[in-house]
C-alpha cells in the first residue's frame, strides 16, 4: 500500500483459522469445567448444550459483493508509488485522484484476519470501516479499464479466499455440538462418580429367570442469530432421584411394541376389546418378564388404562392406553401423563389404538402435532414406523426431562 494514513490490515493473513476456531471451542469447554456441580446435575442437558454451542459457534463471513460502491478523493501521492512509465522525482509527492471501493460484509469480523487451511497465496491491505471492507486504487492516468481490472482481481481474490474460510467454519460449526456434549457428559459423570451417588440413580430391575413362553418376545441381555440464554435452574442443590435404566426402558417398550404388533396380526382376537382389557394384556407379559425393584414393587395398574412402575410411592414409568379420538385427546393424554410424573428423567409411553380405516392419516397427524404440545422438547428417533421417541419436560421446569414413547397400533372395528 502506498501510504499509512488509515488503520490498514492485511486481509486473511494474521493468524491460522484452525487456531482461532480451536481456541474459541476450548474456551467454551473450559467454562463447562468451571460450572457449579449442582447446576450441571440439575440443568436441562439439551438447553445447556444448545446455549454452549451458541457461545462457541462462529458466524460465517458474508461478502456482499452486489452492494459495492465507490468514493473518490484527491491525495498527495509519493513519487515512489508511481509506475516506472511515469518520469517523476521519487522524492516528491504529486496530487492524484484515489478511488476507494467499499464492500459491505456481515458476520464475524475477526475472520478477516484468519488464514484458512486451504488458501490462495495472496494478501492485500484493507481498511475495515464499520461493516465494510475498503481498498483504494490510485487513478494515475484515467485508464478506466485498468482500474476495473485491478478492482475485479482484488474482489475475485477476496471471494475465493472467503469461500475456503466459509467451508472450514461450516465444518467447525457442524461438529461443535458433539464436542460440547462429550465435554458436558464427561464432567457430569465425574461429578456423579466423585459424589458417590451414581449407583443411586437406577432402579435395579432385572429379568425373571422364567418368563412366560406363551408369547415369544426377544429380550436383550441384562445390563442416548438468535441469542440463546443460559438455562435457569430452580434446584440449587442436586438431590439423587431413582430413574429407570434406559436399557430396561427400551426393553419394556420393545415388549409393548411386539404385543401391539400381535394385536394387529390377529385382529379377530382383540376386536371390540376395551382399553382396560388391552392394558391388562400388556401387563400379563410385563409382570413375569421383569422382577420388581428392591422395594418389591412391580408393574401394576391404576385407574382404567394406566400401566405403572412405582418406586418409593412415586411413578417412575407410566404407560397410558387410549383409543385414538383425535389430535386434542392425543395431546391431552400427554398432559395427563406428565401430571402423573414428578421425578427427573422419568419415562413413559402413550399407547394409542387406532380404529380409523385411514391409519396412515392418523400417523401423520400424530407426527405433525406432537411438537405443538407446550412441554415438548425434542424428537429423539423412530424405532419403527409406529414407535416414535420424544422428550418432554415436567410442568414449569424444563430441567426435569421425561422420555415419552408414542406407539400406535391399528385395531379396526
């Protein structure tokens, strides 16, 4: 650059982008390590990780080349910057028109100083003026074509280098959630292990040595730019609460699903059965296949349609059996379930019997409406076309997460 009147910097050349990104991520992970133990044990994991990802994410740099504009000033230019074709005294300065190009940009300004891993060997001096990249070209002899070529070369290089930058930033953002989740889970595991409460978080449910062979169910062996605010935790002290082991939960759901499929395969046997009768059929297979907890409690029924697993007087698992009567009743059933549960990491199932001829339509209504429930947190996965897993939260506390399986079975009348 021919002068140093403004605050010029070398574009895409001051530091390695990989170092900038890794430092940003590690700084956020370090804040997870410094969090209060009770806060991490009580906080909603999904909300907290989302918040940390928002802290570590890097907004890509967007060059608004379509909004470029120019300005012009007359400046005294030292003879040493003139082309050799000009016979001037290099010790003197001469007045010349200087054209300044303004290219608006948005995104993280710090990226302008970063050098991507894949790059063109090129750099130029620019001025960062608010949200604009500015560079100047001296009009030595009113050669408009020459000025345009030089301008186009500069912009082409800027856009090319930024495309490499954007690709690397995109990859960084893509894997950020996984890295932060791993750090969060590792810290939480260490806290639990150090406090000696890890073992108290599961109810010891084990398989019966002689399950019923009337109905064949495969069992697994015994023993996953909007400002995001930091989640608020109401419980200041972590209190260990029993929870149904996730492996056991999935085995219970698998048994329910297999029985539900049996209903569909043999419709004549279950035609015109009431909700309570179908519920009892589930219990007939659940009770002998899973022994009770240390308190001797096991699966039992409550009311007309509930399948319950209780521990110390509280519901740790609940299944609700209902005939499909429309979207409102379906969402109300979820609300009813959540009202029965009080412990963190409780688990449940909504078992819907669909008598409608258009079963596919009912499935679509279910999938499209479940996220409208006020306690909905996220979709987890689809184990089968009619078995969907979700997470909800208890009323007035997003940090108390409930896993709910939505299971539908076609029983036309």
